[in-house]
């Protein structure tokens, strides 16, 4: 299942290819553009969910591309550039960019920022478009922010519900605590990773013994997963 479509506009072919490979590994569909004019053409034809936009590109620079996109769309834009001066950051944000990343960057940071921007702007990926997940005696509905256990609504704080929904939307996938902090709390969260442990403990108190077909499981030395049994 695709997590959404991303347009990567960067004239550095090595960076564009690195991002494409990493984002496809994360189940995103990736479209690339090597100059500003190509970026606008691809944006119009591909209707991406988010744009990663380099500033220093031939034909049209990132500022111009950002202006053109903002004339017709509120699609999230993350500016990617070697420039790190405050002026450039402010200009990008004033033109309508949603975030700003300075080269060199870690690909994991890009993924975390993409997810944070999509959550913040309300632009949802394929995973997030699925507002409800259900298993035996369990329903997590993110439209209503509601947890049902055995058909009964259980009062659950928003972050606990978001954590459970994220794990249950990706059954049997193991997440480290840091991944969960990035993907549920957001990249800008600087809290202790033990925060995840506390939330999992509280969820277990609500879910323990409900069903033998699934469980919120600790993977010792790694993290957690929502395990679904055959």
C-alpha cells in the first residue's frame, strides 16, 4: 500500500536518487524533476501529496516554483537547500513553504518531517486516509477519536489512541521507541523515549485479555509491535 505520492525536485541526480530509493523503501510513490520547469509540469500532471523542493535549480529556482505552486494549490512543500541562513528560511516560509531542511541531511529526518508536515497540514497519506482499523473485539476510529473494546467505548487520551492506531495500521511491524516518537509524536518532540513505554503500559491496561487473535507486544531490546496471529 502506497503511503502517498511525493514530488522530489532537485537538479543533483545523486540526491534525487538517494531520496527516491529511501522514500520508496518507506512505501511512498516518488516522482522526480531535475529543474524548475520540469517540477511545475510534474506537479500539474502527477498531483503529489507533498513536494520536496530544492532552491538552487536551473530554469526556475525553488522560490519561483514555490510561488507557482501556491498560486493554484495548498499542497505541502518542504524546501531542501544547501543554504542555511535565517533570511532564506524566512523567505521560504513567507512564500508558503511548510518546512525547511538544510543539506546535508539524514534521510530519516526527511521521512519524519514529511509525516509531521502531512499531519500538521491535514494532508493525509494512504495510511492516514484509513480512518478506522478493526480487529476481533477492537475498533480504533480516528474520525471520532474513539476506541471500542467489546463494542463498548473506552475513554482514551488522544496520544494513546494515535499510538494504537499507528501500530494497528501496520500489523506485525516492529517499531523502535525513537521511530514511534518521530512518527506519532512528531520530529519536533524532544521528550524521553520512556514516554512510549508509559503510553503502551496504559493501553495494555485497557486491552489485556480482550482477544487471543492480536496483542500489543514488546520486542525485547527493540521496541513494540501490534501482533496479529493467524
